[in-house]
C-alpha cells in the first residue's frame, strides 16, 4: 500500500475510533485486587475515583474507571497511580481487566490489578 493511501485510511478511521471511545461510560469507582507475594494473601480493594487507599506498603489512587456502555460486564479500564509510602511512584497509567499483563505494576512485593468498574 502506498504511503498516501495509508495516511488516507488512518484519517478516514479517525471518526470511527472517536465513536468507539465515546462508547465507554465512566464509573464512580472500581474493584481492584491486590496480592502480597510474600504472604500469598490476595485482598479485594474497593476504591472510588480520586480516593487513595493503602495496601500494605503501597498507596493506590483511582483516577478514572471506564467500561463499555453497552456491555458493562465485559471489561474495565482503570487509570491508576500507585505510590510507595515514601512518595515514589511505582506505576501510573491504564490497567485493563481483560489483559492485566499488558500494563502491570512492577513491584517486588505487591501486585495490583483491576477486576471491574462499579457505580456504588
């Protein structure tokens, strides 16, 4: 395919991609799951948007949680900031419930992943 055609195809797909993004609803909270790798204990962590919760020696803040408006149970996309107690940021970005390894927390002791968005 010629470069001009590729650019044209991407430009034409822009409105379609915007419509897909508009298909996501925003939730007021999320359910996360944390794992302490040393003790082997997993814990469900309910968190609301813009709330910070402590899990062991890390602190988790949910900035956004989005889900497909037409199928809320299908997936969840959460924007998280995870910090050490000393303020060092270990992770900041989107985590996807269906693909937890795609964008994961890299911490020697703790794992955190998204289970679902919720509005309660």
